C-alpha cells in the first residue's frame, strides 16, 4: 500500500475512534484514547481488506449488493462481530438491481452505414435486453430545436404520440418534458423493438448551465422495461431525424442487461460492553461495491476500518459512555438505499 493511503486510513481510524470514545468537546482532556488508537493498526485493517478482495476474486470480481460477493462479505463481517461478542442483527430489504453484462451496440445500417463509438451513446439504467435491427421512426420530435427553451419537446410523452407508429420499428425520441421512463413505457406499449432517446439540443449558456447537446446518460428509475433503451447526443439524433425525413433509415441496437428486483441486507452490530442506550453512537459504512469492481477502496477501506475498530473495542473490553452500534450498509451504490432503509425503520 502506498504511503498516502496508509496515512489516510490511519487518519480515518483516529477520527472515528475520537468520535466513539470522547464525550463532549469540553471534556476531551478526560478521555484517554491511546489504547484503542494503538490497537487499531494498518495491518489489522488490511487483514479485512484482503478477505474482501479474496471474496471478490471468487465472485466474478464484484461485491455488488444482490450478488454472492456481497452476501459473502456480509457473512464475513457478521461472523467476526458475533465472535467478538456483539449482538448482531440483519435488515433485509428489496431494491432495484441493474447491471450491463455486455457492451452495447448502436449502428446505422442504412443509408451510409455507421457504427457509433462507445462515447457516442449510453445504455440507460434499467434498460431491458434485446437485439433489434429495424427502421427508425421519429416520434413527435422538435428538430431543429432553434431558440426553444429546455423542455420544449414532448416527444414520446403521451400514448397519442405513437398513433401512427409501426410495431417492430425502433422509436427515435427526444429528451424533453417527461421522464425517460414515460417515453420508454409508451414506446414499448406501441410495439417498439428498441428506443433511442437523444438530447434536446439547447447548448449551455449563462442562463442555461446544462448542456443539452451531449450524450444522454439516463435512467429508467426501476426495472420493468423489457426493450433496449439507449441515449445519444442531439447532433446524432438530429442527423438521424433528418435522414428519416428523406427516406428509410435502418438501425441496429443491442443491449444485454440484468434489470430486476433483488434482496440485500444491512448488518447491524450492538456493543454489549455498556454505554448509555439513550445516546447511541452509530458508526456506519457501506459494504457493497459497484457491479464493475471489487470495491476495496470504495468502500472496503471504510468497512474494514470500522470492523477493526469494533473488534478492538471488544478485545480491550472498553466501557464507553454512550452505547455503540456499528452498521454495514447494503445497496449504497444504488442510491444510499441501505442507510435510508435503516433510518426509515428506526
């Protein structure tokens, strides 16, 4: 480990220890944190990080919530805390899971074939899977956008927009007044084989800081859409619209995703060595990684530090002035869902 990371871990551990052991700031001189600070070492923290890395290695390189890698991580943390004498409980909850399991493809097949580069488009979160090659059909777009303000386009926001839509075609829609999910739902209901949503077209300006010409990086908010849905830029979308006005345009859209409701959990550990239960200190960190990696830096380092502090408190048989609770959250990378679930159920 490089020196900077060792220093950061040591500093984080010292800060958490000070929060746990110290009472009010005016009484800091009455508290001796030396034994605990000396007991929580880089080697102790790294021992847990190595375990988390080995768990990821055995589970497709990830510890994302809803996966076997996260379950094994939670089991490890729970086992360590139970052995140290903590009262450990778990909170299970459902959450929307999404993962893109293969590189998406976006191509103009005809006229003038073009394979769009990865930076030219993006799969929308919670997109369905599919492989569609079909004519593009523009749906109630505003091209050119001209001097219209943002949220001018109502493209695909109403079922009536698809009155003349040919089932099996790929819906070409524009960002605007409604959510991406509304557009995708309406397109799927109309029989679209895929959906391409391009940005609305207004460049950034002093009065409009958001650049609405770049590639749309969107989300459909939750599982349920079964067709491929991708976002692209205004220049690409506008070019395709103009080509459809001149004649037939065939496109190819491919996505491979997992979009479903899964179950995950929080691990909650209460210290049994005393402390005022009416003034409980909660030390929390998220245990999950992103789908694409093992999450050893973010946030295996935080979880490993908190776990080691908890174990050393028990080993030293400390008696804190306030009750202590250590929490290891699930589904934080999906939107802070684990900690929110904990707060909602207090």
